[in-house]
């Protein structure tokens, strides 16, 4: 018989009420979501085969789907990192008690708040036009043209450095205008490192749930202003992943 354990998805502030959260689809089957309580907090878990869960697409989507489902029923959700499985409910209870001092600080900070994500990607035509505006690029390209790879080695390095400098300038411009304007209407904002060469902004914003429509309007207005130059990828609502840092240094002994 397969050994079973408990997978931890997220934490909620319970305020004394007991709720049903439905099921999770994990490890090829529907798993009833359960709660493990301590004071005014609870961890949302599911009984699953006790094994290592790899962060493939299906597993990551299953984890996120549960967190999103819980968000529809609770206004204070602390997402937990992927892949935490414990041998028993007692081990989960030990974990919850050890984490509670952190939760007690986080609950009031994120109560009634959601995270929205915005990625800004420069359009090819606009980026190429920005390059054409700079005569030093044309000069550097001429220095490379017609030369062998070895002969143009240092010229190629210089051309690459110029391209990096240009992207840095464009990212600074987008951050100083678009990001800062949206930051002013957020409870908190974070600019993460770009994940591609043409990405100019990779931002997360923490906002009050009742301000989501207002924030949407501001993003749409910014998109109208920037749409000839960049593409917006606007996502959410999410739990406050970018604004929560849980220290799991104290862990239940039963975790694999």
C-alpha cells in the first residue's frame, strides 16, 4: 500500500470559522483539501502519496490552482512554496506553530490585498528604431561587417556592450515613469529582474482588493500611451508571492 503524506499549499487567517475548500488535482487524482489549525491560522493541505513532487508544469499549475481557489474564499492568504510534503497532520501542526510568529506579522500586512503582475516587452520595430537613433551603433556595425569572427572579436564585444547600455537606459526610463506611476496607487510594488533580453519591466504590485478595477483602468490607460512601443502582459490576481518571505528554517521532522 502506498505511503501517504500531507502536501501544504498555503496558509489562511481563519478568524474562528471553519470552511470547505473543495478538492485539489494532484498526482493524477482529486484530493480533498483539509485544514490544520493553530490559533487564528490554518494551513490548507491535501493527503497525497508521500514522495518528492517535481516542479513540472502540471504540478506547478495544480499548486497555483489551489491557492487561487482559496483566495476566492479568504481575503488573507499566505502562499507556501511548492513541494512541501509532511508525513502526518501532527508534523504539519508543528510546522504551523513554528511559523505562526511570522504569520502574525504578515496577516495584517496582506489582509484584503492581492498581487497583480505586469511585464513590459519592447516591440522589435521600436527597439530597432531606438538603435537607428544612435549613430554609434551604425559605426560599430560597420566595424564588424566583412570581418572574420576572430578579427571582429573586440568590435563584437563593444557592440554587445552598447546594446546592453541601450536596454539599461530604456529599462530605467520605463521604471522611472510607468512603474513609479503605478507604484503610487499600490500598497507596495516590486521591480524584479527582467527574464528576457527585450523585457523592460518585470513588476509586481500589491493592492487592496477593492482597488483592483481602479488599478486596471490605470494599467489600460498606460497601455494606450505605450502600445506603439511595447507590449503589456498583465496578470493576476495572485496571492502576494513577491511580498512574502517565509523562513522555513524550523521545519517539522516528518518533511521529506
